[in-house]
């Protein structure tokens, strides 16, 4: 099973991008999806997550107020709207999915997600 992420690219500081991610297997239903990112020389870090049940959303402090995660249950897809981008947002962004609802205490942990996309590069530079 693959998650297909798209939407990355080069953007100037202060600009916006919208990332998309969907499953290639329509028979697999996700109950939680998330975005993580990994900058060069750094560990993968949590960005945002959404639980299908109730639509609860969660954000890293570094992106709160600038990024918005949303879901399309019918398409089994998740989106990340990124506004007011900063150079420190430069990273490869990975989408992740879980066929089970991630528990609240672990929603930010990569171990809660068993399906991963290939990553899409976001570069914020002037």
C-alpha cells in the first residue's frame, strides 16, 4: 500500500504551498493521517495530524497558526495548507496514515502510523 504525496516545490519566504496525500488502495480506510518532515541533517519531526473520528487536529508549535491540516474522508486523503512559509520550513515532507485511530498521547509519534508516502520536497528560499 502506498501513500502518494504531492505539492512540494520552491517558494519564497512568506509564500504558500498546499500538499496533498492520498492512498493508492481505495479499499484501505485510514482513521488518522499526519504530516512529518525531515530537514537535512536533522531527525524526522511531527508537523500536523488529523483523526478521522471527530476531525481533531494537532500541530507542532513551530507551525501552529501558519499550517492547516484537513481531510477528505470520501477520497481517503489529507492536505496540508502551508502559509507564511519560512526558510526553516525547508524539508522533505512525508505523509503518514493509520488504519486505526491514533491514541491522543501518541498522535505525534511516527510509531502510530504504519503507512508512509515517498516524501515531497519543500524549499523556502529567496
